[in-house]
């Protein structure tokens, strides 16, 4: 083999090597180009889900009442190379919900997926709950979800497709004595998504709910507890309260479940509340006495 042939071969190898990265380009991300609207995404499950959708290529518009936190989340997503916009909105007010949804559609051109996650807790024994607090829980957790769906559906009807996921709770089926308002509100969401699924199933819109068990979020963690104390509490709490995996959920685990339900992998699922509770709904472990 002469020198010219060797050089040509080397050049061809170099060209092949240079072309290899293009040929092995990163696969298209699961939600590439999809537009997602999320309520209640300034912290916790909503924040984790916004970050997860953006990491999978979605354009994310999200709302929440806490503007400083909202802008921080949006900046975090953009810094990681994702696309997101924060729009301040309170789901208790219809005009703000409509404005939020319309602004997301105006910015990104359509609405493919909605995750209606905003919610609050209302502790207290039933006879101790103030009517104003009861109304606040219902207006946020149930009315807020209804308002979001009301203003999301028209955009999805135009496209004849869409996925709506709402955050219910394992508490919808397993109540606590001091959680009457919260459990009632989450059970209301389960009823709502069934009606919406029946109303729009033939028009390409799927509607489901997630029902998380206790998740390690600011929602569950009392303020002021140092990290080491919180970690110790979780280790003790899990075996006593979760019958299956004996631990709290992590926010990323709930976010992954939302992304799964939003994908085409579950294109024939609608009108269902899905338990994501580490097996707690399966029952409690029984310790047999020893002789």
C-alpha cells in the first residue's frame, strides 16, 4: 500500500470519526416540543414535575402564588437548558386561572398537557374547623382544579387531543381525624376527573388523577426542623405509617409518575385515580407473635 492510499484511508477514517457524533445524536426527549401547564409549581411535587418535563424537552408554563419562588424555579430550568415561564396566579380566582392558561398558550402556541397540582392542607377536628378555612381548602383544591380544567379544555378541543392530570391524594380514601376538609377536597377531585373523562374521552382528551402517599415536601415537613432531625423522623415514621415500602415518597418519584401518565404509554387510561403510595393502600403488615 503506497503513501497516497494510506493518507486517503486516514482521511476517510477521520471523516467517518467526525461524522459519528451526528449519527449518534442524543435521542429525541420524550416530551420534545410539547407544551405543559402546571399549577402550584413553586415548590414540592409541582416544582419537581416542572423540572422533569422541561428536562424531557417540554415547554413549561407554570403558576403559583409565591412570585420569588416561581422566578427561582424558572431560572433553574432555563439554566439547565430547558424552557419555562412563571406566571403568578392564584387558582382560587377564575380570572387569574384563565389568564394563566391563555398566556401559556399565547407564548407557546398550544396546550398539550396540564398538571393541576395546586393544593393546601386544612388541619383540625371537624367541629373545630372554621368555615373560612373549610372554604379555603375547597376553593383551592377542588374549585381551583375545576377552574383550571374549565379553561384548559377549550384549547385541547381545538387540537382534538390533550392530557390532564390532577393531584388528588391517598387521603381521599384513607382519611385522618383532623383532615376532614383535605380528604373531602381530594375525594372531590376523584369524582371530578371521572366526569371530565366521560365528557371529553371521544374528543381526544384523557383525564386522570395521581393519589400520592405522604411525600417529602415542605407540605409535609413542619417548618424549623433541622435536616438531621427530619431525616431521623422519616426513618422512624416510615415503618409505622407505610405498609409496603415503609418510607415517604420522594418528589422525583411522584414527578416520574406524572410524566408516565402523561405519555402515550397510557393512551388508553382515563378517568382513574392512581395510588402512588409505596404499597400502603395494599394494607398493613402483620407481625405474628412468637412462642
